[in-house]
C-alpha cells in the first residue's frame, strides 16, 4: 500500500509517503538466521553503481532492497550455518553480482541473484574493511576486471606490517597482497583502494593527525599525495562513475578529492557567491548522513539541516536549504536520479516482522528556485556530446576524436573545461569554434577533442608519463568552468577511455600469390583430408633442434590456413604482415615479430646473426624464452617478455655474436633462409614489439617451399673428387690411346679388336639364317 506522493518540493507533512506492502494479517516475527547490524553509530546507504534499484541500508537494522525500498522488508540476516558468532557488520561492498560483507572480522559473499551465502577463502588474519569499485560498461573484459577486484584489510596496524588481501574473483578467493617499498612506509594503515581511473593502487597513511596517499606505480610511486587533516577516523566514499572522486567524512568534517587522493580539499559552505565557512569544521555542524552520485553531493545533519552541492571539476561547496523537520536517528540520504533526493527512514511495525519505509522526496531544482538561496541562473542551455557515458579504446599509435556541442544563454560566454583523470597516460587537445546559430538566434559552439597517449604528444617529460608498456585507464570529463549550482540538469559529459588493447585488431599474412594460384598445389586435394610426412631428420617435437626418433605425419588444416604461400628455397624470405581492424586494412606491420614452425621443423635459419644485426646485447631466442616459460607454453614469446638487443637499458652481455638473430621486422633487414628441402611449413607468428600494440597480435600461416633438388647420397667432397678424377682420366685416355696404336703392342691390340668384330658379325649373320 502506498500513501501517495504529492508533488510538493519541500518535505512538509504532505510530501512524506510511507511504503507498506504485503501486510494483511498479523504474524509472529520469524527471521531466519542471525540478524545483522552495523557497528557504526551513523547510518549508511550503499547503492549499486550499475543496478540503480539495488541498495543496502546499514544501521541498527540492515536491509537489502532490489526495488529502491518501494516495499516492506525483513531485516537482513545471515544463515546460522555460517557460524559468524557476533553478527556485527563493519564494512560492505557490491562487487558486480554479489554483495560482500565483513562480519565479525571475516568476509562473506552473498549472491543476491541466487540467494546463496559462502565464506571467502584465503584470508588468514582478521579484517575490518573491504574496498573496490564497479564498471558499468558491460561486455568488456577489462571492465569486468574492475568489478572483480576487491581488497580486504584491517585498519589501524602499522602500514609496514598490515595484512592486506586481494581478490580478482569478486571476493570469493583472496591472496596476500604485496607492494614494493611498503616496508619503507611509516604511519598507521588507514585503508587501500583501487584507483582505476588513475591506474594506481593507493595506500592511506595516517601519522600524527595527518594523512596522505602512497601510490603503487610509476610515476606516482616516487612521491606522496599532499597531506590533509585526519584528526579522527574518516569514512571514505568512492563516488560512482570511475572519475577518481573521493569523499572523506566524519561527524565534524567533510573533504573531497577529485584526483584519487593526490589533492584533498575541505568542502566550503556558501550563501550565493559568498563563502560562509571554508570548511565544515568551522561550520560547527554534526553530519549524520552523506550521499553522492556521479555529480552531486548531499549532507544531512543532526541540526535538521540539509546541504547540497555539485561535484564539479572545480572546488566543491555546499549550500544550506531552509530548516526543516527532516532528521531522525535512522534517516539516511539517497539519490534516486539527477536532482532527485530522498530521505529514507525505516519504520518498525509491532505486528509484522517486516519494516516499512518512510520517504521524503526532494526536487533539488525546485528547491534552488528559492530567491533566498541566490543560486543564480545557469549560463548554459545545452551541453551534449555523442561520447557521453560511452567507453572507447585507444591502442598504441592510435588517436580518438570526440566532439561536443555547447549552446550558452544569450549574453553569456561560459568557458568549457575538459579534463582527464589520468594525465600521466592520456593526453588531450581541445579546440572550440562557432558552429552556426539556433532558431532563436543563439550561437552554437562546437568543441573538438583529440585524445592519444601522453607519450605520443611529445609534450610531457618522461618522468611524468606512466610506463608505456602498462595498459591504463582514464576518464575524460567535459564541464563548464565556475558552473552555477542551479545547473542541476546540466550534467558533465563523461566517457571512459581504455589505453590498452583494441580487441578489434588482428594481423593477417598477405597471400596474393599462393601455391594453389601457381598450380604447385591442388586446393581440392588440400581440402580432402590432406596429410604429409616430415622426416625425422628435419624436426624436433621439443623445439630444441634435435632429430626426432621417427617420421611425423601431419594433417593439413585447410579450413584454418587455406592455401600455403609460395617461397623459393634459395631466396631469403619473410612474410608481409598486415594489420586489420573491424574487417578493414590498416597498414603493413613494420614492428618486430618472431616465427616458430609449429611442428618443430628446424630446416631453416636466418640471414643475420647477432653481430651483423648490430646488437649491443645478447639477443633473445626461442631456446631462452622456452626455458624462461618452463612448462607453461612453447609459443610464449610476446610483447610482455621481449627485450630488444638494441635497447640501451638491456644489459645482457653479447657473448655469442655469431648465433642467428631470430627477430624479423623492425630496424633490421633480417630474413628467413630455408635449407635444401621442399615441403610445407606451418608458422606461428607473434608481434613482440612492446611499442606497437597492447594486444597479443599473433596468428598461424603456412608456406610451401619449392625448387630444392634432392640431397646427394654422398657428401659433396667425395662427389667433387670423383668428378675431377673421371675428367682427368678421360683427358689422359684421349691422349694415350692414339699414341699406343702406333706401337707393336698397339698394333696387336688393334688386330684383336678387328678379329673380335669379324667374329661377332659372322655370328650375327648365322643367327639370322644367312650362314
């Protein structure tokens, strides 16, 4: 039953409604399991960032709703089979499709879709908190990785000795988390967080009523975030949207960071354009509940006051609404939409176990119309872009172009402001220009935004940019500088940028003139379960260049490989590698790559050695890579483990300059040289250049080598000796025979051959009956 919802903007007696459903006949209170309760004296509400109707209320009672508290609910409980002991909850987090709860210093997982409980594994020490974030762009692997990543930890230990656990399985399994240089850090451990929009992990250090963040990766791991006041424990709320917005609050303080803790600022209290208080501490109020969405912030105080502010890309401030009778000990704030705020209060029912919920709905835009608030008029009528709430991927050497449209109010000239959350990885360039007029004469302004890796802009110091080998994430936000608080419906435009692998990319081996095209092989025969034999002298199943013990029969996978390329054995050769994206040719790949015959054939080498390739260090090869990989995989040479022998930072001494140089492409003219053997080679190819793409670009293809004559049975040295001897003997006989015919022995020999000829002639005549 719903008591109605009048449209009054203020929360007077008429605008309050009570949600009461499913109650007809009184029943005895029966709650299965141990009833959970929140340890903090304050009330909290956690909304799922992606599933807007899903929320968890934390107070003296705990409630889990799937319809934004639009129905009566029984207090949340955990099955007695979990044997939690004291059912006290100290922390909670939505991780994708599950809810994580820290109950009595242990982590439990509740699958709210399957209604299934389980205890997390791998945690060997008491924990008090869990932390994580959610990515709401479905269908992307790296987005799923964000939602699956969770930390579990215990506040209050020395940071160098704190036990921290990490899970990449949404909290089902944890393992001990280690971070370089953590033993050198000084202070009390205040928490650990995945700052995905900065591609960093942040450790909160607390020392002598001051706190600051330490970061995990280059370039931020060489310094700390700016210190800020931390005179008492602060709850940390990560605003949804992956923009790096953090909200720190306690009963007497409220701080905000827009760059993942690098700079933490006090929230001001304003009246119109005038600053009343530079911080909440000076305002002398007691905070009861805090709520935030992607762009807005609301605060409910025990003094019956409601404060509202915008989480814009410039300094945050709050304005105070008129005094209202809205506070209670169990009340909590909840944003239901942009500019729509509810004050939620659970109500106990003495006849039923399920609690009802009282809702007071506030339309922020309507409240700001009060002239006493001096909210001002929004100077922008329209701000839109096709990239809003979308996700893009920028691979290495790629560029992304975005556009936006801004229409200001007549007589105003607002300034658009573009920012990225991770400037160490993503660089931008923006140009604004006039783009015509609206029907009522307003000027339209078009903003063109170019994005690419910070490395490739050429404007940043290497000590500022993140490692180019590491995929990163950033958000881009377009907002209006000094935007009036009355621009409630004018949301900033935000997009998520993955600086990493573009899954639409693939490599293709050019095959314009195949063995079938030249009639060397028959495509019909290749499709008819074709197989061929590799001699045992030509292959090694262990890829070590040693002869096998028996011949190998290979079935040719025509469906996968098609007709083989054609290569003449006596001409050095290398494949033409093409890059394709979404079915369209992009370019010929000039980056470094490696080949390996998949059946272990070793009857080929390379035209260059380590010395002739100009290596300054000993180059890698398949033998060293296979030893490094162990039993994991034979084809494990890729961009992540490749080191160029031309890299000045690679210090492996060049001990064997005469070994074959097994890397093709790049700055050398290295090619494959085949032995004197005809047949099919099936090659695995992998792009190993770490500066070409974040993807593991690899494929397989086949080559038919022709033109080689069969190898001689005898060694070539013996053949040369025999031919030379036969030639000399022929010359000698040509000289000696005429000389011998003029001697007495020569005349006798000549008579012998004449008589023999006459006898043979006579015998032949008798044979034919002419004797």
